[in-house]
C-alpha cells in the first residue's frame, strides 16, 4: 500500500526546511507500513484573501505528495483563526477581518485548492466547527496550557517587544488555536511555513496534554515572490494566483529574477534534482531557456501540456516577435466624441481603460509606455491628439492591449 520507508523519507525531505523531530517521523512511517494504517497529515489555510497563490501551494504540494504515498490528507479551513490573524513572520499586528469577509473569501478556496490536491480524498474541516462552540471557560482552559514566557519565545514577538511595537493579547491565541486544531483532528503530521514552527510545536504540547501522540512538524521554505526579494503575498502584489490564466502564469514566471529559479524549480515542480541542476547550469543553458521550462512546468500542472505549449507560443509572439495578443479586447468609442476624427491621448487611454485617470495617462505617455496602430507608433507628447479609426490598436506596454470599436 505504501512505498518503502526510505523512499518515503527521501520524497518528504525534498524541499523542506525542517522536520521536527525526524526520528519520530521515521517511526510513524514504519508503524504505518507495518499496520497498513495511513498517517493523518494536516495542513491549515486561513481564507484571508480571495486568491490562493503559488506560495500557498508549496505545503499543498507536499500534502499532495503524502496523498500519493497513500496517507490521509486533512485540510483545515481556518475560518476562525482567520478572525485572529496569524502573527507568524509579522513585525506588526495584522488588520483584523470581519466574519463576512472571511466567509466571502472561503467560498472559492476549496475550488482553488482542488487544483493542487485530490479534494475528493481529502478530509476537510472548518475550525469554526469547534471554536464556535467554545464557552469562556473553554478559552480559559486553552490559555492555561501555555505561559507568557513561552509565548514570548517567538522571534516575531521578541522583536516587536524590543522595538516597542504593540503585541495584542488576541494574537497570542493564534498558536493555541492552531495547536488545538491538531488535537481535534488527531494529526500525526502537520505541514506549515518555516515561520510557523512555533505554532506547530504548540500543537505537539496540546496533543500531549490531551493524551495523544504528538505530531511531527514539517516546515517548508517561504516562497519568494516575483520581485525575488519578499515573500509571495497578495498584499504585496508579487504573486501568481492558481486561478490565473495559463498565459498570465507563464508570462509572470518569465519575469522573475534568474536567481529565483532554483527555488521555484524545487518548490513548484516535480522535476528530479538532476534535471534541475542541468537547467540552472548557465554555462550549458541560457537562463531564458530554463525559465521557459519552468513556466511550462508550472502551467502544465494546472492546465495540461497543450495549454502550457500554447502559453509559451503566445508569449514568444508577443515579446520575441513583437506580435499583439491572439485575442484583443474591443472597447466601444462613440464617433460623436471625436473632433475631426481625433481624440486627446489622455482621454482615449481612459476610455480604453488603459489608465485610471488622466494624470496617470499623462505619466504613461511621458514614460514611453503607449504605442498605437499596426506600426506601433510611440506617443511621446502627453498633449497629443491622435487619429482614431475603427480597429485602432492601443497598447500600454506589451501586456495591456485594446482595440477601438467605433460606434
């Protein structure tokens, strides 16, 4: 039913930051192989935003790997922990969400997560199922399981304390809530980001208190975003959402810094280590070629090889061969609004929804970001009036392209 333990350990170790404690993991795997009983592997995700992005998929892909080896995936949708906000890796308090915001975010989460794991074979639970039933005495009981001194061992709390940055009491509930989730689902293993190790270890303590065998904590690196510096995040705008189009996934991947490629190959693809080593050997292969392989591997995972090839071809047409997109959106422009067949460029850009304001339109023109027509004439004068004909193509850079439809 399960692969040999050594094979499982090798697959689990790939791309992980830490396994605490590793000896216990081997023991659990050996017992699982002997008894035929799958391990319960937990991962929790808080619906703090609408999009699930590639950063979220790093632990999800590891959860999928456990599924492929025959173990039971347990997915916690943290609709109650999201109300508190995970302080891990934060140098200030998260802005609190309302129950309505969390509920709206959660609606589409499972659909997006199902792109990575086999959701039909996953045990899914919302932690509001138990926390919504908590009485005040239950909260007191939970908070009695940890000391203030232990809570302040967290690096993020210690740093904030030194800097005089506020630490709010509700934030201290988060690791206790995450740990209690492990008690509720009787987790054998919990997956999380490397900054979450404290919370995962609290889960071990709470399981011991509850008379359960403590979980093994497996942490994974934090995926850096498109800028190559900061962690991928929705608030930073440096992310690729799993719900984005095949083309956008590929094009955004092609924009990442070269030094990010090893990390993305290891955390976002199933390519073997030997193949990755070949791809990032710049003496044998140009970084652009390696990046194309990376982009296609990422797109293939979500859309299949046919869409991956099509996205790569489309990107090549637009950027290497300077072609416009295969499909260009048309925007209605009333002929009555033209003066002698022309319109001020700032007004046209706003009408075409290529600029949010006339001030932004002026800046785009001054930056040389606007071209029009089949010959890609660059508009450099922010005061220019341009001739507008039916079918005129207007471009903001190379990604945003619209076509005029005179009505």
